[in-house]
C-alpha cells in the first residue's frame, strides 16, 4: 500500500474551503492508502506564535480533523513536534541544501518581501523541513496546493541528491496527490480568489463560527448591481455566491436563484440571507462535534499518544538507516 503524507497547519481553524477541498480527499485517502497526517507546529514557529496560542491552535485543529472524520485507527494522526526524528532528519538534510536554491524559493521571497523584519533561518529552510516531513515516511504521494508545488519539487531534489551522494536508491520521488479530477475550489466572500484565512477573516466561513458570525460575513459578501439583460454573464463576485450556494444549498434553492438571475429579478440581499442560513445548517453539526471533541481531554490525549507512537515507529527506522548511510555508525 502506497504511503501518503500531508501536513495540517496549526495556525487557525478549518473553513469551508478546507472542508470541501483537502478534508474530502483526506477521508477518501485514509480508506485507500497508508496515510500520515500531522499538525505542523514546527512550521508555525517561523512566525513566532504566542506559546498559549500555539497550544490552543494545535488542540483546536486536532479536534476539528477528528470531528470531520479523520480516524486514528485508519490513519496516523500526530503532532509534528512529538516526533523528534523530524528535527534530526531536517538537520541531516540541511547539510546538503544550498543557500542559493533556498533563496530562490517563491514562498521565501514573498514572505521576506512582506515581513522584512522577520527573515529567520527557519523561514529560509522551510522547504527542507517540509522535505523531512515527507521523506521521513518515504511517501509516494503528497496532497499539495498550487502554492506548495515548488516545495514538493525541492523535496524530490533533496531526496535525489541524497541518493546520488551516498550511491543508494533510498528515497522515492514523491508526486503530487491527485484522484484524477479537478480539486474543488471554494471561493471566498471578498469577490475574487479562493476562500482562505490569509485573505482576511471576513473572506472565510470557519467551521467553528457562530450562527451570527456567519450571517454577518455572508451579508457583507461582495456583489454587484445585478443583471440588466436576461441570461447575461455573471461577474466573478456573483458566480462566487452561486458556487458557494451549490455546495451548501439544495438543488431547488439554487435553481430558483438561477432563474431569478436569468430573468433579472434576483435580489442579492435575499440570496445572501438564504445562503447564510444554508451555511449555518451545514456548519452547525460540525461545530457541535468540534466543541464536544475539544471538551474530551481523554480522547485528545489518547489520539496524540497513539499518533506519536505510530509515527515514531516509521520515523525511527528511516533516521537509523539515513545515519548509517551517511556514515554515522561508529
């Protein structure tokens, strides 16, 4: 069975974009592959989070993924920092990663431009840590977004370089995971682009949002003055609203607003009110399960312990073999 590895950001709650995108695929992957899903708390340290916030975020993300259906009996779900072998492989791979290639990474250049007062070594070597996460379990497939494709290419580069330097065929070449179809792109509420926390809190509907918070966000969603001719093309902002409605509303509701748009009788205020209520109806059971899971300290502790043990079993074998290949076997 092929191994799949994917990191989960520890810096915020899941939103509908995550749910309809990554989560749906994760649930399918855990049935068909040997999956390692980890909460990437080491990665978050590049932005210097407050210690209490970091702890809370890790617990929140763990509870959300459990509530959404990740099953620790079907996959390995662990905290990145619970596996010390991650840090050791990161160190060993850094010995053969070069400054020039790290500085050329698109995400490094972008973050250095946006945050010139926080260009730390962890940010520079972020692709090496990502490579360590993947190569640690000798993954064959990695679910990545468009913004992470370069990092996956660098992972292959580091793994191939190791194989060449030590004359072995040890690390496989991981490929981007794809079920063979287009990934669901969930638009944000700002009228353009995809839903995401980085675009601002008002752009995304989070699974842990209250009913009132969802209503406020949706009612503020970008729209336009409405169609002036029957069957006229939709603007990007309006198409976004219809796309969101197609995900959470029933077919009849969507059809009625499509017809209203095509006949130039649509009232966007009514559409947003309906969309908000349908989002609330969709999110509420997930939010309740997340809240229940957060209160279950015993369950969270058991999941962390089980995940740590399963991940370390795989990781320890890799690090032991890498050390020996590099000559660290005195």
